[in-house]
C-alpha cells in the first residue's frame, strides 16, 4: 500500500515537472515570437515617430525649403486621397511646384491633417481646410514648426474649378508667402469674356484660349491668379467638394457641422 502511494506520488511529480517544462517551452516560444518585429509593428513605430517628430528637425523659414527638397528626393509620390464624411477626393500634386507639393506631402507624412477639418465653405468659391479649433493641430504645428513657403506662381496653373492651392495672409505679406498648413480647393463660377478681359487688364497678364474657355465652361476664381500658388488639382470627387461647399455655415463661412479630414499619399 505504501509502495503504491509512493509510486503515484512519484508519477504525479514527474507529470507535473513535464507540464511545467512544456509550459516554459511555450512561454519561451511566445517570447521569441514577440521579439520578432513585424512589418506592421515597424510601420506603426515609424508613424508614431513621424507624428511626434522623433528624428525630424523643427521647420523654420531658414531651414524649411532645404529640408523639404531634400526629403522629397526619397518621396516621389504625387497623389493624395482626402477622406471626408461625404466621400473621397483624389488629388494630384504638380511637379512644377516642388516646394508646395512636397510641403503638403510632408504634412501628410507627419499626420498633421488627420485631426484637421474644413473651416470655410463658400459655394461658387472655395472650400478651405487644414486647421481646427481643437488642440491637436495646434500642438502639431508647434512640433513640426511654423514657417511659410515662397510662392511658385506658374501661368499654366490657374484657379479653374478643381484647383488645389495654398492660403496666405494678406497682411504684411508683400512677397505673397504661402501658409504651410492651410489649403483650399476651388469651386468657382463661370467667368465671361468681359470679366476675363478686366482681370487681364488689372493683373497685366494674358490668358491662353484654353484657360479662357475653361473659365467660361467650368468656372473658377481668376482673381486669385498671381495671388496664391496653385500646386495641384482634383482628379476625382468634385461632387464631394460641392456637397461640402453646400454645408450650412455661419456669417464667417465657418461650417455649422464638423467636416473632419483624413489624408493619405498613394502610389
């Protein structure tokens, strides 16, 4: 009887030791698996680093242009998807305006626009975005840096319907330096020959026949030409732009409902 009990105890001990060893092996395997960084983990780390500015300089008017052009050597993407509650807007950025295009892409890379919204909606004129009353965008601006952009005016790129351009201050800004955060998309209205001729006389410029026809047929905001840098265009989703523009607004053209923005660069 004592022998049987001893045998049972010994067998049970061996069984328990075996279970513990097996469990330890499982734990070691799990820990080993966790120690392997997956592509998803690495991408998440890079996104967090970009958002927090780890490894990135704080941009100023002294270093922004050089940094952005250098950064752009490894970032050749020129298409952007802008997501809204009303649908997606696909944007194409122009190579002819490298500073503005790269600045826009860099702000997307730093995830700045994720917490912003459209803050001005005016039918037959523009929808303006890239800011917010929330704290996060202001904190992001502080982390990324406050700077302006030298204008990149190009007579081939005008404010026809669907044009993407950067906002700017009209106060104490004789060089027409662009904001590096706030942008707008043109809706506009149809412009006749007489008005085009008046604008040509006022601005001392000459529109091509194609540009005149575009302003007459699809519309735009030609009075902004030579005042703001156009650096891209809407490829698809102007119906979304129109719906956003029709949002009820207050006396300052601020939409009465939040129009949040998310952006991503795409191949």
